[in-house]
């Protein structure tokens, strides 16, 4: 017996529209400026993304100065969205994010989300765990969590009527040196954000049968 699917709620429709309408936009209206207050709000919403042990290893360098965007342009191989977009957000991963554990769990206590003893045990547990992890394991966690927040940032921007494009094509070593970023941080990606000068190109996706499998992977 077939089971009829419930109709989508308005909330679901709006959310699915955000997902469908997000495009990687490479041409921006240089006249559109996003205020720092609104950029801050976008980042605040993005940081609701999940992270391992809620340690939130993401850090953001927001580049909205015309002079600094010009400085970034050759580092990003002269991709014009760097200077046309309202801002470029550099997503960085903090390899020493465990330093924030006490503050994070302290805030959870202040919000009545966690008992003081529980918070203390979490700090001790994860501090010990991270100190014994190989550096590459910590790095992998940081990359994974920073990827989650990056996607959420782009969806939040789209929900607010802005466009984005993730940029992986840039000289990461030159970027770190040019902007005085220490080795404590790893560059994840740049995200240009602004208003599209023209709509982003629609793209196709593989059929779900080619990428999703139930209970076992294909043999070849």
C-alpha cells in the first residue's frame, strides 16, 4: 500500500527555494555595499552550524576595504569577483581551537544548558583528547567543521537576498603572508558576497541513484 506524501509547508517551500536559488555567482554589482551590521548578522547565523564537541574552530577575516580587495586580487589570480563583490570573507580554521573550550562550555553553563560539573568534565576530556591527537587528525576536524559553516554562510546569504561564490583558487601561502595570519590558522576558502550583476548559471547534478546507496556500496 502506498503512503501519500504530506504537502510541503510554507516554511519548507521557502527553505527549499533558498537551496535551489543559490548559485556560484562570479559577476557582482560593485555599487552594492553590505553593511558591517548585516555581514555580522550573516556570520552569526552561519555559526549556528554544527561542529565537533561544539568547539567551533572557524574564524572569519572579512575583507571589505577596496584597498585590501585590490591587494587580494593578484593573490586570487585576478578573479574579478574579489573586487566587485561587497566583501570577501576568508574562512580560516583555528588549529588551537581547544583554547576556547573553557569559554564555550562556560557560556553553556551561563545559559543553563549545562551543569558546572559537566562543563568542567567536558573541558578536561576534550583538552586531553586534543593534546593527544596527531596534528593531521585535528586538521581534518577543523577542515570538516569549517566546511559546514561555509555552506551555512552561503545559504544564509541567499536567504537574505545576497549572492556568493566559494573560491578555492588562490595562493594560500601568499594570502597568509599578505594578511599577517599566523600558522595557528589554516585557510579553508574565500567566499565573495554581494549582489549578482546577472543571474548565476544553472547547473546540473548527477542522478541520486549515482551517488546514494542504501546499506552497501556497489562493488565497482
